[in-house]
């Protein structure tokens, strides 16, 4: 359903009002470093060259990528794309349906594993890595350590997942450091809750496997010795998403159990809360606050886990579903991490905007997903029914925390841009990507295959089309064409895919070198809507600047509309930039071949602009 003009005006006003009413906004911090670009890669899919793609296919049938596939050449190509950090998704050992008993690993039960390759968010052993990813499973930790070293030698930082809210139902640490016990090893299972229990229990009742729905059968109906509709767990534990049912629903996170952080079943806290003024304190003060305090056992378990991986050489973490874990724990954990590595990159999945500031200021998170505000707004615009008017409103509401809100257009949870259910055309991401990457000082993230238009079209088994499956063994066709049988040279890409990747490469490399993108921002969108003939809600414009660089950014989200207009640079910008009433040459940064002139007359700037459909311009002012 298309929204009419009046509806859009009302929505814009509502957003503006809500932005004005944001609580407890702190003064805006201006970071000094250059932009960060994160390349999220699903580790077991990256190097897989197998194109069989049989639904529910085994590792042998559909193939799997390895740590070793990230060769020096592959890593250099990722670095040259404009990447500073790689998030290797799915590294910690999670439940999988493969027989690794010869390595001392117990078999996993298909009744509590999603897919055949398993969810990376059902971690089975926090002190080891997924055996699927190793050439020699007995040597899997050493193979991952070598990958960390290769990544560092290529000039990039390493991020891995930590999933604090839940673990696999069959958690089993095989390589725990000395003195480290497994989750739940010392729990009093006769009680629903104890502050030092790692899990919550349903005493006197055994766990029951969910009732399968929508024609689902584990492993697609294949016979398996453990696939019998039963899983031994007595007493039953609470499920990962908080379900307290002995028999969780099929749509619950039934393959996981929820970790107890000292939150009683009634929601009250069994630990000391942070004083209100601690939102203004740095991580050192937070670290000192938790010293010598008696804390729930799960807090210390995750501190030990993150310390282990920091010592291993990992540079940061992406925390899954962080908002389901109390903010006080994050103060404790993140301050501990920062004391060990002040430059550690800490990214959290938080979707409730009312929690953003607490998790940043009290929880000491570096970055949160900007999904509910920016991503959702841009997605609506890309799909053709959103207005660019929403974006300046979102940015205004985020002004005090904009640096902490990581921008993305794809990740493993979201639909691929090129999938029919999202945009159906990877080129529709071009203006959106320009905006996502240049609107604020925040990091930018792309998901592997996004840069070549991967549509996620495979019916993998548990995972369905529109998202590249994280549960199954599968090949990623567009990405495989870029891999070109592990030459990593794009040799099999189609011409439009090569052009798309070249666009990403130019854009991302510009962002990590620009001073202005870590400086000031001002929208000029609404000024131009009021004063520029032909300017409408399919265009977005704003300026970014520092002492060294002044940028004018204009993006055309229209897939079928060409614009020719005189873009206005308001007097307030001209005054901030201290420009005289004269002409200034503009050098285009994305394509390097479209120069323009900024004419300043009586304090107002004018730039003649032509924009083809889905075209963007980033002009740098030459003084």
C-alpha cells in the first residue's frame, strides 16, 4: 500500500517530535580516528566452491569452507575492498550434525539442532572452534590461530561472536583451561533459580522436544540414530528466548538454554546496580566498581571466555542479543575487556531504541546495530514507499550517540538486498550504501557477497530463500563466481557484478581515508525541498566537514528518475565553512570524473547537479 503525501508529513512530524523527546542525551562526542569498515563473513560458507546445493545436503554433498580458504590472496582482496575489520561469524564450536567422535566430540542430536550444519548461536564449547572449519579437526585451534595471524598480517582486525544469553542444550567443554568448569556443572538443579546457577530449571519435569510444524522434520526426514523425537534433559531448563515451557514451541529457540545472570524469575536483580552517575564514567571507573564484589557465577564465566580469546589474538567481539542480558553485566564484562585491550572492538545486537543509551554509556558498548532506526528507514525507501525525509529525522534523534550506531544494509539475519522480498535488484543499494557509509562517524558493515549482488536464492533445508542460510551446508553462487575456484580474482563475475563490486570498493576506500566523515554533519535536504525546483523526497543531501575536508553528498534513490537541478548550500553551511563570494572547484570522489563548480553569491552556494537513476555524488570542495 502506498502512503499519500499527508501521511508522510504526519509521519515526519511524529519522528521529529520523538527525536526531540529522547531521554538523557549526553553531549555529542567527536571521535578523531578514521572510519571503520567491518566485513562480516560467514566462515563456513566463504571458501566453499561446491555448487550442488541440495536441500538438507550433507557436508560431503554440499561442501564446506575452511579456515585455510582465507589465503593471503583472499585476505588482501578483502583488505583492498576497503575493510579494516573482519567479523568471522560462526567460529566458536557449536552443535553440528557430523560425527567427530574420533576427536572426543560427542554427537549432536538433530532434535535440538537447527539445520544440519547447526546454528552458530547454539555454542557447544566456548574454548574451542567449529571442527567443520578445520582441515584437521584435531588441530582446529591452531588452524584458527594461524587465520588470526594471517588476518593481522594483511592489516585487518579480527572479531568473533560471543553469545552471552544462551548456549546449546548439550554444552560440553572439552578443552577448558585449568580450573574452568562447564556451564551448569555445579548448579543446584532442584531449584528453579539460584544466583550461582548458570541455568534456570523446571524441577521435577523432563524436557520434551517441540511439536514440529509446517511440514518440518529434522534433517528433512533422513534417518538418524538420534533423531527419535527425544532429548534427555531432566530437569528441563528454560529455553534460550526465555520460554519456561517443558515443551517449547517450534518457534522458540528450542536448541538453546537461557543463561542466568542473577535475574530472579520475577525479574528482580540479585546483584548491585550501577549508580546513576556511572553513565558519565569511563571503563576504568566501571572496572574499579566491580572489584571485590560477589557476582553471579555466569558473569565470571563469560569474563574468562573473553579473556581467553583476547589472549588468543582476537581484537573484538560481536555480542549476540545483548539486550537480553542485564546492562550491569556489560559494565562488568566490557570494562574488564577494555582493561586488557583498550582498543578492543565491542559490537552489540540491541534492537530496543529505549535501551541504546544505557547499553552504550552504562554497558560500555562501543557500537550497536542501527537497525530499528536507520536500516528500517532506508529499506522502506529502497522498496519504493519510504521517503528520504525520514533519514535526517533519524540522524537528528541519534545525534548524541551517532558514532556508536553501526550502519549496515545486510547481515546474516536480514534479507539479501537482491532477493525479491527486499529490493530484487542489487543496484538499488547504491544510493543507500552511500548514505549508510557517509551519513555519520559510525562504522560501516557489509556482509560477504553483498558487494557482488548475492540474492540468497537457495532453498538450503532449514534455511529458506532471501537469506543466505546460517543453518545448512550450502554454496553462495555470486560469491563463488568472485572466488573463481579460490583464485579470489572475480574471474567468473558477470559484468554487472564486477561493476557493483567496483562501486563498493571505491566507496569504502574513500570512507576509510576521509577526515570529513569523522567530522561535522548538517542536513541540507529540507532546505532544498523548500528552495530548489525539482528536488523531492527521492533525493537526499547533506554536508560533512572537518578542518581538512569539506564534502557535499547527494544521493538519488529513484530507480527510474533523472534529476537536473541547482542544489543549494545554505548560508549556515557557507558561514561554517568560511567561504567567500566566489567560485570553488568541486572534485567528485566516487567516480573521479564529474567535476562541478560551487558558486557562492551573497552567502548562498549553488551547485548544478545532474543525477542519473540510483546515482550519487560526493563532492569535495577545493579551496
